[in-house]
């Protein structure tokens, strides 16, 4: 057909530009982590794994990573039951004031992160909870909760209410019905949501920055503090940890539920 | 013959006991309240946010006592007055607003073709590749991505070294407004593409073929068929990109190097540099108000669209 060529060329021009923009920082960080030099230079001064050896010995970076992992675990552990129950309730029942409840539960998205972070910092400070890791995990659960609820409601749309009635008809009491029929039906949503919550909490920067002190910095905060002074390749090596975790999360997501679910129209 | 009850598996008996407890604690007559009970944990969790906002509102009415460096006990509107009159805040606010508008437009221009190709391609492998290229930066976090840009754009970075090889003097690519906007576009692209994709998926491909067979070329098909039908997606994506870039902290801080502060950076400085909690709370609340009004207006005009959670109608 006439014009197909110009269409393809135009579209692909934008797509390739977008691909370069999206991937350049990741590829450069990966490349820089293998440099043999003491500075990040271009072209690189040869390949080595010495910066990986350096971060393996750097206790501050390693501790920061484990703190981030703890925060992400706490966040995920809180948001799975909370978001699943809320998601099923919103998807399955005709809740009175549903519109109001939805607006309320979307608050973490409508309130800018800096606002949520400062607000949580003020109340956690008032309750004397600052300086510990678990409030940071709770904060991450609060600010990303809509993702979890969204994931569960999206997959609950495929739950046929007749299945639950059938279970009840076969004599299953309500709790058994819930655990044996309802929950398995929304499991893809729970998996998607949980992965999102874990990854977002692992990467969470601003809220972490506001809630941690010098003794319990998380990894993104640690990297932020370091790049304000000097840029050395050990930061590239530790950043590769994030890249690796992101890659694993994507692989898991694709394997368990398929990345295509993000393209579906409701 | 029916086996005796004791021969049932342990898990059955356990489950029966749990059911009995649940039935005793929560009799069937309460069943109307079950959805509320299920919503309760989420409501409590988000309630922390509401408490925080309340605390900020309280703080915003207290001025900083310069003698004791403590917030005053009496309430006044002095902070709000300062927020609207001081030149510094005006500069920062207009920089963020104009910046987020530019970022929104550029991001949507790149997000639409990406989303379109991803949705329409016949090759499953290409679709997966585009999705992975999208999710990888999305899952890596802002700080690491900004760090990558520092390596590429820094004064001894890749671009400048490459320019040096062909004899061009180093150019200052970082710590200016375009660098911040560029970083924000890169940060926002995955959000925009993921919000546009469902809207494009919903447009039947036959519509485009129909426009084509009636003699429209692809540009006219896009302008008169695809873009209008994708409007809800554009509104959702534009809204998210606009609010997220308006309120971003990390990109202006890292790629702006302190000279290109956005509102969030000004708020942070009020709390941690000048220690004027009241002023910081005021600015943060104003930002919350601006963000909520933007979201509210769009929801009121066009419905919750892609962001909607809950029963599918």
C-alpha cells in the first residue's frame, strides 16, 4: 500500500530514539562496572572485575543493599494481604460509597511523593519510630498500595461469581470458598502486584531519603549520597545489582503471568 | 459405609475449626459488612497518609521562631503569604510547571509511536523485546538511571570524550535545565507507554484498514481515527507524566546539580537546610493541592479511565 514505507520509517525513527533513550543509562552503567581503570573514561581502559571485588569487600554498600532488601520484604509482606483483600472487595462486592472509597485508596497516587514522604516523616517522628527500618517498609507499602490493588482488581474481573456460588452450593463454608476459589482466581494479580511492590520498594529513593538517618541508609540513598561527591566505578558495580534484580523480576513476571497483561485493555 | 469423622484428613478438621471460629466471631447476619472488613487494612494504611497530611496542615500555620528555632505556638497565615510573594518560590514553581508541561508533550510524542508499534506488531518476539526494554529502566529506579546519565553526559563523560576525539571542546551538558528535562522524559517514557498501550489495544485494527480503503493515507488515519480514539489513554498518560514530573525530586537534584531545583527540592531544603518546617509543610501542601486539583479536574471531565480500580461495568 502507498505510504506504508514512510509510516514505518517515521514510527521506527521514534521507536529507535526511544529505545536508545531508555537503554543508554543501563548499558553504560553495565559497561562502566567492568572498567579496569580507576576512573570512568571513554573509551574504557580495558576490562576487569576488580570493582565487583571492591564492592564485595565494602561493608557499607553491602549493608545498604541488605537494608533495602529488608525494606522491600516488609513492604511486600504488608501489601499482599492488604491489597488482595481490598482488591477483591472492590471487584466483587457492590460496596456502598465505592466511588469515595476508590478516591480515598488512590490518595497515595494523587498526593505527590514528597508530600507523602514528609507527612509520614512527621507522624513517624512524632511516634518516635524514625531510625528503624520497618517504618520505611510500611511507608513504601502506603505509597505504592494502589499498584497492588489495581493488579488484584484487574485479575478479579476474570473471576466468575458463579464459581463461588457453585462452591457454596457444594457445601463449602464461606472461608473455604474464599481460600479455594476466590484467591486462586486472582493469583496472577497477586503475583504481579507483589513483584511490583518488591521492586518499587527496593528502588524507593525519596521516601527512604526522608525516613532514614545516617545509620540506616538504604542502597538508593547511599548511591545518591556518593554520586554527589565523586563518581567512581564501584557505584557502577553496585548499580548492576539493581539491574540484575530488575532483570530477574521481569523474567519472573513474564514466566508467571506474561508481560502482555500490561497491554490488555479493560 | 461412611468413614468415621476422625478419619478425615487433619487439614479438613483444621479448616472446619477455623470456619467455626470465623462463624462465631462474624455471624452471617453481619455479612453486609464483609466488604468493609476486607477494605479495613487498606483504609488504615492509607490513613497514615491522611494523618501525615493533617500534621502538615497544622505545621503550615506555624511560623519559625528565629530566636528559638522552634515552630511558633500560635497560628498564622504568614507562611502562605510568603509562598505566594517570595520571588524564590515563584521562580521554582514556574520552572517546575513549565518544565513538566514540556516534558509531558515530548514524552507523549515518543510514547505514542512506541506504544503503537508494540501493540500493532505481528511479531511476538518484537513485542516482548519492546516490553523488556520498557520494564528494565522502569524497574531500575531513578538514582541508577540518573547515574548512567552522569557517566554519559558529564564533563569527562562519554559524549564529551567522543567529541574530544574529533577535536570539539567539551560542552557543558549537565547541571542545566535541558539536562533535567531530558532526564525526566527518559524517566516518564515507561509510564506513558504503559498507560497508552491499553487504549491503543482497544482500537480495532479494522478501523484503520477501513480509513485506508476509503483513501486516507496513514497520517490522516492517525489524525482522524487513531488519535481521537486513543484520547482517554493520552489524557491518563499525560496526567500521570505531568504530575510525576512536576513533583519529582531525584532528577532535578542529580542532573540539575542544585541549580535547577524543582518544587520538591525546595520543600526538602526547607526541612533539611533552613529547618523551617512550617514553610516546608506549606509548600508541600500547596503542591498536594495543585496535584489533586489537576487529577480531580481530569477525573471530573473524563472519568477515572485507566486508573480506575474496582468493578468492571
